[in-house]
């Protein structure tokens, strides 16, 4: 009996000893990475703690070679990146049907751990940018088994149809095999924290697919699953969904044109349903093996687009979110790839109906820093990721972006706590296209009026609060957090911040202002106490008082972001 107990203890000791992280015993948690509502924010939870994604989506082919990645990892680490979004392709993992090779996955995990970083894997299977190019050769060559979408004239497109049952089954089988492998090699460490399903799906060229399978489905009835979902959620439908349904008289039975009208929008809804249902089937198969958060990314509508098909029709664009929710309950986030100028307006469309905010592709540079700050501070995003950042992360043009990531990484716990408590806000400022030179953050009892630094002057020679001359390319931003003691911590770039009382009564003054920074352990290191010229933005006090201002405020440089702490008081 003692011998059996000793053997059991020895086996247990060996098992526990195998769970190591950088030479130390790792905590094996029962809950894997997942999304969780914490207070006012939906956050990504890793090993029981919220994780802020300061990401980089690698170029499409970068992660396919471990040798190529050798110099990439340290550059990204030095740049403040904590999460790498890396492609894993169907063609590379199943070159022969039924024979799987996850070497690329294992290499990515091992190297990410070495550099103390997390991974989000992008599954490039049936579609990438709406086109079929990452499927194995045995899929590409068998168009009878794996049928293609077609034009109205019957010409095949280099795009797998969403109606190909065998295709979906094969893609799901490969994805499930990868997820099963991930669970075996990474469930304890939790290096891989999210999955992107396919990439920017949707049909190019026409509002819908005209292959034989698609024609039959389009002329057939709308699935009751969709019409019942619409009826159950009628009071909370997005305006785009309600308008499409009303075009057919809000019917709960009929063909796609009878329910949604004889127009391009009906064709787009048809494609959205089939893309979402196809991808949900693959996602469900993978989650049955290992349940990680899954997001899809959207090729968003461009200003010059006039109809679906100019952009990939049926993708997870903002106007299609209700259809995707109805068809794809296993997909957790519908995420935009934003390269257009009006980032706040576009992103707000993807934050509706409780959709968790994550930006898998966007810009770097000063523009990207402003975008990331706004997403994280104003919309409680779980993270941000510029595309192809590894190519120029060390260039001077990205110095301000590197600085933002480095500083945001040091205060990530404070940011995440403030998101959950609703104690955070952000401003996004631009000199033109769109012209947005002022923005206001409301936190607690204070309104923070943020203005892009301009060359304008007013009475007394002090910087003016409105108007002036702005560099059309200038961008500024600020993240503000209300701390538990009632003071405020701000990180800003190219911005002045003045204060008004939220209740409109009295005048807000600056009791104490200090500059500083956070060290590698996230501890505040106080610098100068700021007063006098450093905080006196206006000397035309009679005018300032009439406008409700004290004349004092915070002045952040350009383009390097910096921190300031401020305590406020009010007088009447």
C-alpha cells in the first residue's frame, strides 16, 4: 500500500514538475483564455487576469519561416508589443489530406514564450481577403468536390463558395485538429490567447454568388433560424438590419427577395448568412476541442464603394452584424480593419449591441498611437494591432508609436482596472480629414477639454482655446484615468487639456500637477512639480473666467507621449 502511494506521489510530482515557465513552476488554471464582462468592460482574461493586447499583426508570410522570425521577435519586444498576431495556414498544416504538421505552430509558441509574449493565431483556411489562396493543393485542384463561386455569367471565381458542404467539413476538420494540438501543448501555459477565423471574408465583384448551389439556396426560403432571431430581437435590431427587413414587410417566411426585398441588400444579407454559418461551423468544431476566444475581421466599406461586391459582400461589416450574430453564435467578436481617416466614427459602428472592441489591423506611427489610445480609453477595447509593424517598427517614423506601446504596457493593469470601473476616457484629435481639433472627456466631476496644439494666439499672447492654424497632418491624443484618491492621471501627445466643472457651477483650478513616468515594474516615478509657465495656458483671465476657465491647464509635448498627474479643486 505504501509502495503504491509512493509511486502515485512520484508520478504527481513529475506531472507538476513538467508544468514549468522559464524554469519556474507555472500555475495550471482550469479556465483557459476567455472573454469576461468585468464591470463596465468586456475583457480578455488570461490565467485569471485581464490582458491588454498591444499587438502586431505580422505580414501574411512572415510567420511561415522560423528563420525569418529570428530577428523579428526582439525588435517587436523592444517596441512594446506584447501580443503577436501570426498566420497559420491550412496549406502549411495539412499539405496531404489527413496528414497534419503543426511545426509552424510549435515554433511560434516556443519562440513567443522565449520572448515573454502572447499569440493570437490567424487561421487562413478557405478565404484570405475574400479570395481562396491558402488552401492545400489537394483542395485547389478538386473544384468538383470543393466548388467555386461564380459570376452571373457562370464564370468561376478564385473563391470557394460558402455552399460547399465538403469544403466546410474539410476546413473544420483541419481547424479542429489544430485546436486539439493547441490544447495538448499550450493549455497550461496559455501562450495562444485568441484565434482569428479566416480573413476579411466576403464575395468580390458581385453582391452574391451565382453558382448552382447558391442559386438554389437564394431562390429557396430564408432559414427560420434567421427570421425567428429577427422577430425575437426586433426592438434592438441595428437600423441597417431593420431597414432591410422592412423592405420586405418584416415577413417571417419567404424567399430572400420576398423577406428582404428585390435589391442588392437582400443579396448581401444572403451572403452574410452563409459566410457566418460556414465559419460558425468551423469555429464550433475547433471550440469543441479547445475553447479559445474567436474573432473575425472585416474589410470595411470604403468611401468609393457603391454596392456590395465593391467591398467583400457578406463579410462582418458593421451593417451585417445582426445577421452574423444570428448565424454564428460561436464567434465572439466582429472586428474591423481600419485604415481610413475617421477612426472614431468607424470604430463606433463596431461597438454597437455590446460587440467587444478589438482592432486586428490598422496603422502605426502617430496616427496609430492616437487610434490605439482612443480605442482603449474611449471604447474599452481589449487591444489594438497595426498590420506589418515588424517591417518598420524600428524606424524613426514609429518612434512615437513605440513610446505609446512601451508606456501603455507599463500601466496596463491601471488601464484595465479603470476600464472595468468606468474611470477612463480618451480624446482623438486631427488637423484635417476629418477636422477634429477639440474633444471632451468626462470623468467624475470634471470635463477635460482637449485641444490639438495650434499656432493660434489670442489676447495677451497666450495660446487660444479655439481656432488658429493647425498642421493638416497633426494628430494628438489623450488617455485620462480618474484615480481612487480623486486625482487624474493623463497620458497625452500634441494636446492641451483644460478643465470645466461637469455640473456647470464654479471654476476648476489645478491644485497640484506633477510630471513623471512609470518604471519597468509599473511603479510611478515622480518628476517635476509643474506650476507657473508650465501650466498657465492663458493670461487673458477676464475672458477665461467669462468662458468658465481658470486659465490653467496641462500642456503635452509632441510627438512623444508623456504622463502628468493632476489634483483639482473648485472655487466659485
